C-alpha cells in the first residue's frame, strides 16, 4: 500500500508509539486523525501533522462508533487504522487484584481493538480495502509473570490478528499485530527506574513507528511482528499445533 493521500487513524496518538507513528504517516503524505483521551496532546500532534484530533475513550462500543463517524466526516473515508491505545496493568490475580483496574485494562487494551475493528471495517470496505495494525506487545508472545493481566489482553490481540488476517483476506483488508519489547512510551514510566537499573535498552518510538509503516506497506496479513533492540523486526514464527495422533490411542472410545 502506498501511503500518500491515504486516510489514517491513530488511537493513543497523543504520545509514545502513537505520536511517532502519526508523524511517520504524515511524513509519507497520509492524512492523519489523532485519537486520545489527552486533548492537549492530541491537538498538539494533530497540528504537527496537519490533521485532525478526536478526544474520547476507546474502551466503549459507542465511543468507537462516534470515532469512526468523525473520521469519515472529516476525511471522507478511512484506509488505515492503527489501533494503538493502551495502558499498563501491574497487578496479579491474588490479593492485589483490582476489579476496576482489570476492567479498565481489558477495556482499553482489548476492547479498544475489538470495537475499533468492528466499526472501522465498514469504512475500510467502503474504500475497497485497507489495513489494520493493532498494538500488542512482546508480552503477548511470551510469559510475563509480573503483569499477567497485561499479558492476557496482549495475547488476545495477537490471537485476534492471527484469526482476522485470513478472515478479511477476501475483503482486501490486512490485519496484523505489532509486538514491541520495552519501548519509549508512557506505559514504561512506572517501571522506568527498574529497567534503567537492569540495563534494559528501550526501543525508540520511531523504530516501532517505522515497523508499523513496513507492515502496512508489506501487504502481509495475520502476522504478529516482534520489535527488539539490535534485531531486524519480523513476523514471529509460531509453531504449528500438533494434529490428531494415529493408531489405537487416536480412535474414539466405543460405547
């Protein structure tokens, strides 16, 4: 996909990965809509890219409907949706479990992608196709004992991308996930001191943004791209699920 004159939506676009991607898309000639709860930040980025901004909570079904209506009204359509809005969790399922924080984390990180996809599809189909990229995380590809709720919603985004990719192929719509390790964003702020003490190298937001554009241009679908320091970003290679066995053990029990 060529990016010039395409209409691109970026959720969580006021800072971090969203801001960097909005700037990168605009630099390639796309018209960008920046969506975020942070009105000042969204307005600032929109002014930088010469685009539009929208303020709202992507964790609700109705809000996503209003967002896509706004995009179509302002830009006459939609070609690219970068569903990036996300928050950290930082708690487990034991005594530290917090129901309201759980609902919030699942709402933003998973529902925001599900609802955003549902409403974006109508607009993308009206243009004859397009691209969706959802922000997952390396936490969606590996065990993350210190933040199981975050790992759960990011793994769900990965699974969604792998399923929706082939499901949308006949509609000329690609659907992929991007799975960065620790990257420069607000999500790492609560643990930034720990990461610094451990010598963890943060991935520049611009590196993740460049990978998002690579995914959109590449035309692949149903993929989960990892982004790690010192490595070339690429689709993660999942192992195939074992099929049925053979012989006596695989036969159904007789009644």
